[in-house]
């Protein structure tokens, strides 16, 4: 196994991926950083600035969902700069390159920790949003998801039109379990993968960070695209220390040639 140092090249990544049959990507906030959305950790990160949220939100939702919705709507009217950054964001060359890799049959599934919908807006279709999607609400009983702008908030908490269950925004809160359907798909993809491309994530949040390590233990190739080291770097076969907006378009160009 060639352990490539921080100067691991995109060419080496392309060579590793060329022979693979089922490539899965795990993406994080670093991929959307070049769309103007702040990351969570590291310099300028929102948790770095404001501290990580507590699990109070999840506990309040469970004890008084109506009050949780009232506070969520108040927060929304405050429109944090994070929410405004997401609203303004457009897919960047990294997202577009991943959609291109999917069209070429070189990338088979994306597990994203991002809630910004930018993979789908870039054209990726095989996407699992392990931390949810900020534009959606989810029924806590039947799991049905609807566009947030399609529900009525006259009566709180809003109820599922399918089963009458209580609705919550789809974004997974600290302390909230990952929805079972999402977790099943992530496990399925980690078992199918013969290569995992880890892009723009600090790889410190579980269960998301476990999937590339699971695949690696099964013999899959592990490739990391990130300007900074992460806990997965030592496991990686190829490490490319560059911004995703640079490395991914180069990777797509190399894999686009026969
Ligand atoms: N290209 C690639 N990677 C980048 C870039 C870039 N242009 N800019 C920053 N990065 C890397 C950083 O080096 C860091 O490793 O992106 C990573 C961002 O890490 P985090 O801010 O921790 O974001 P993420 O890994 O997605 O966080 C995981 O934590 O709080 C939860 O739910 C939240 O989904 C989030 C999860």
C-alpha cells in the first residue's frame, strides 16, 4: 500500500480510482467552503466562533415540540449569517466535478454531512444526506419528508399530512439519532465501496466518519482530499493536500480521459 505524503497527487488518486467499480464519497463543510458557507471547525468555523450546540435543542423538541417550533421560527427570523450564507450559496467547481464524476460512472454514491443541498443543485443524483437537508421537514413517526416551504405553521407543532405525526426540520440536531433509513443506506454503501473519497471533512463526527474506515477495513482504497490532516489521513492510501475546488475538477478531467 503506497502511503503518499502530503504531496500525494491528483494523478495518483485518479490512477487508484480508475480500476474501482463502486466509488463512494464522504463530503463535509470544506467542500462548501468555496461556496461561501463557513465550516464548523478550524479558523473561521462557526463552532470555533460560537461553541458547539448542546443537546438541549433535541431535549426541548422531545419535551415540548410546539415551543421548539416557536423558538425555531424566532431563530429563523433572526436569519443567522450561516443561514444567509447557505441561502446565497451556489454549487462550486468541486460540487460540479463530483456530479460530472457520477455522470462518467466514476463516482457511484455521495454521503454528505452538508445540509446545504448543493450536491443535488450541482446535478448529483445518488446522494445520502446523513445530517439531513435544511430545506426539508421530516415526520418523526413515518419518516415522510416534505419541503419546509410547503407546510403550514399556523398550528404548532405542524403535523404530517400522511400519518398525523409531529414534524421536525430534517436537519439532524446534536443528540438526535440519524434516521434509520439514512443509516441503512450509508452502511449499504460502505459495504459496496471498493474506494472511499473523503472530501472536506474533519472526520471527527460519528457515525459519518466511521464509514470510510469500515470500507478501508474491508480492503477498499481510501483517498483524502483536504488541505489539512484529519484522523483518517494516516489510513489513507492517497492524500491530496489541496482545496476541493481545485483537486476535484482535476480528478474529473483525468478520469474523463479513457
Ligand atoms: N477544500 C477541502 N477541504 C477544506 C476546504 C476546501 N476548500 N476548506 C476547509 N476544508 C476542510 C478543513 O480542513 C476541515 O478538515 O474541511 C474540513 C471542515 O471540517 P468541519 O468544519 O469539522 O466540517 P465537517 O467535517 O463537515 O463537520 C462534520 O459536524 O457539527 C457537525 O453537523 C455538523 O455536518 C457537520 C459535522
